[in-house]
């Protein structure tokens, strides 16, 4: 789970990592009143979207008076950064930057430990630094039994700074960021850039955190910070209905019983040159209520041009499934072509029930998939 910069900065504050004062604003008027409220000469107006690279996209602008705050906020609110529409901005005190550094904690799965990553070349080009001058990126695995005691924190800090004044600040930031990373079950806690100001202060002017979804249950304070995309909302509501659903970007909606068969269906669609719109395992039963819910889910995705229902009747009998489908589609209004492939117990009876109905009936999985790919490519 990702969170916004302003949310991550609030967590930083709680843990004593230095950040500047800020105000979250949803409109130009709010930005202007935040500017007055902060009482600073210079501020930065920053797009709050769940993606990086805002600076390069023009989503971060300095402003030195009310008119500038107003015009910059107007430019940023409503703009689109990597498919994310900007709905809110952060107005924050500007900093006099002398140099920009990078510091983060991530999980190193190979070493089964947290990994501290630091670089004296932080800022918007950190990816280029990593590729072109990898020797400027320092990595330290943290032994979970030892953590980061003072001597280690100072040792790490000395790789970045020579002045004891900065070393001490850096060592504290490293320890606090590590505690935050650990205590909140984060998968990433990143400061890019951590800046040194003209006054010699180290301050986090950006903040990025992601959390392990599987640990969210034990963090009542982190869970509510989630801001789900439309796709994620659909996946959550599917889960509540007992489906296992993953949205993809293709055109063929799939409804399958069993995860293995669902994977095989997606593979076959790809093999025949099509692309699946989703993974959907509706589980064992053929209950019409479930089919209706599953169809609604598939049809809510406007990219879906054809639906492929692939059912293996083991304990579930194919004629039951066919009756379930017929009943379900009495209640669903859609022009979308629906292909059904039934195999297993009572498959002949099942297929017979679907002949001369709104369904396109296929006998084999290969035949069904071919039909789906062809329809999708023509419509
Ligand atoms: P990102 O592009 O999404 O990573 O957004 P950042 O918050 O990291 O900002 C991008 C860049 O904008 C930083 O690397 C800084 O160079 C610049 N920037 C951000 N805040 C300030 C500020 O207060 N003062 C100055 N002078 N530059 C800033
Ligand atoms: Mn940044």
C-alpha cells in the first residue's frame, strides 16, 4: 500500500525526522490561505499523487507571493502525472538547498534483512545515478538481531558526511527512519531528497512510504491512509463477494471455476494472440447469484469486448451450471457476446441446454478461446 508525501511526512514528524511545516489544500483558494497561514516568504506547491517524478512532470513549483501561489496551484491542480489526476497539493515552506542526498530502507529478500541505501547524489536523477555511477550508491544490510545502534548509525553517516555536525544529524535520521520502517511494517521508507540547507540543517523535503499489505491488519493507524484506485476498489469488493479477482488491461473478460484453470485460460488467450481483461476465479459453485455478481464485475470494466466462461464440472454438474447461467442472464442486460465452454460431469446435457440461446457454446477450451480472440479482434 502506498501513501502520499504529506501522509509520510506526518509519520516522519511523529518519529522526529525533520520536515518543514505544510498544509494540504484541495483548491487554489485553500492554497492561498495556507500561504498566508504559513507566514513564509517562499513556499513550494507540490502535487500529491501516488507516483514519483512529480518534479520532472511540472508538479512541483516554487512561489514567493500570493499571486504566484495562486497561479502555480491553478496550474498543478487538475494536471495529470503518469495517469494520476492531481486533486490536492501540499503547500510547504521552501528550503534553501545546498545539496541533495538519498536515503531509504527497503527489504532485501535475498539477504532476508532490511537494506539501507544511501547516496550523496540524491534528487530527481537518482535512477540515472544508479545506472551510470553505481559506485555512488551505498548499501548496508541491517542485521535484524543487532538493528542500528549508535556506533553503526555513525559509521553509516560517515560514508556520506565528513563534518561531525552533519554526521550526528544523519545518524539520528538513519535510526529514526529505521524505527519507523520496522514498527510500521513498511516495505519502503525513502527520503529523496534529504537536503542540507544553507544553515547546515538536514531536512527531508520529500517522503515516500509503502507498506506490506499482509501486515496492514495490525496497523490501525496506517490502514485508513489507503486511497484506492478504481481498479483496487473493484478488487476489494470482489474479494468481499468471495471471488479471487485481478484486473488486467486486456479485452477478454474471463469467468472460470478454479485458480489453475483460470491461469490456463489466460495463458491460452495469450497464446492465441488475445489479451485477458482479468483473472477471475468464481470458485466451485454454479449458483446464479454468484454468476450475476461475477458478470456485473466483468461488465463494469469498459474494456471488456467479449466474455469467456470456462467451467470444469467436477462435483458441480454442467447442467446445473447451464441452468445457473440461463437464470442469471435473465437478470443481466448486456449485448456483450458470451462464450461458454463446459466440460466434465453432464457436459452434453449442459451444452444442450445452452443451444439456441444468447450464449455461444464451445466444446473445447481451444475452440472457446479462438472464438473469444476472434470476436475481440473484430469488435
Ligand atoms: P519528486 O520529483 O516527485 O521526487 O518530488 P520532490 O519532492 O523530490 O521534489 C523534486 C525536486 O524539487 C527536489 O529534488 C528539489 O530539487 C526541488 N524542490 C522540492 N522542494 C524544494 C524546496 O523547498 N526548495 C527548493 N529550492 N527546491 C525544492
Ligand atoms: Mn523525490
